[in-house]
């Protein structure tokens, strides 16, 4: 098929497609923010691929009135890929594809490779390699380069890269946070996360695949204080530890208001 060249007028006329990564420590409100967005955009379809089951509990207990979600609980790489293939066929422009705990899927891709190629669980394989390694060098696998390349193709090219680059719907990922280990991190990771001190867990390129990466945190001393920081937000102003109270006003509205002053407002902003 011949490629189609777009003019600048066509590019400007097209709605901006959002790609988000929300990350933070447990109970910082990542799942609540997802449900909040779904509630505010009740005219849009949401597909949620859930890797740890917590979304189900928050949805059931706190947001039972949100009815525009197709929910896919998954437990391994095979189920994740099947859910993704089904969800992407059902979503269009303006809809949302959510991957809860995207960091788990990288580990699951490795597990799938070991089970399919080595016929062993990850734990059993690592124990076997450790036993067969001489000296204190730790785990050594002569096939590790090939393994990494194959797993990257499975997770990145056919899943994460395709999702963030080629689908028409908006993308929203959530992930756990890990403290930044200054002496062990690469320059690229330090440049992105050093100010906030926490990086997103999961495949290391995930934060660079999205346009917007937001860190959520909660402080319990002196009352519960919730804050958000934009680690990156292409074409928009960056927020630094902005306080918010989700019980009084949806955080999504705060975010839309914050970026409205930029030249790239949120196309999916809720009209108030």
C-alpha cells in the first residue's frame, strides 16, 4: 500500500491522541484516577486489561455506577495478548485502552518464553542455571542474548510499541514505582526520574513510549496529602507536586485545567 503524505493542516485538524503512564506506590490512587476518567467520559468505551485484580475491587466497591468498561482480568502472557487482540478491535478514536500494572507484563513475557522454549518455570530455570554456574558469578545463561531479543519482540514490537504508536484509541498504563538507585541507573533513566527520585517499574522503555508520564504520591503524616507530578508531558507545562483532593473534585479536571494554558490542551477535556 502506498504511503499517504499529510499536510500540516491535516495534522493540526486531527485530534490529539493521548498516551499516559500513571505510576506510584501502593494506595496512591492510580486505579481511582482511571475510574474517574471513565466516569467523566461515560460516552466513550473503555477496555481495561488488569494484571493484578485490584481494579475489580476498586470498581466494585467505589465506582459501581461506571458502566462503560469492558473488563479483562489476566494472569499470564497468553491471556494478556488474547485480551489485547480482542480489545483493540472493539475500540476506536476517542475510546480508551487501559493496562493496569503494565510492569507485570514484561515479567510474564519472560515466563512465557521459558515455559515454551525451555519447558520450565522461570524459578526452576534460574535455580538450574545457578547450580550449573561455577564460582560466585551468579546466574549465567549462554542463550541470554537470544532470550532477551525474543522477549523484547514479543513485549515491545507486537504489544507495547504497537499499542502506543498505531492504535486510534487513547492509551493509559499504570505501573508500580521503584526508588531510583543513583549509582546503578543509566543516564537516560537518571535524566528522566532523578528530580522525583522514583522510576516506573517494568520494561525500561515504557516511560518513553508515552507522551505523558505522571507520578502520584500520598503522604500520611499530618493528614492524608495527595500530590501529582508530571515527569514528562510533551508540548504541555509540567506540574511539580501539585496537591489535590479527589474526594472534592476529580483530579482529571485539575489536570485539564492545568494544561489548558498550554498550546496543546487535552482534546478529551470534559466540558464543565
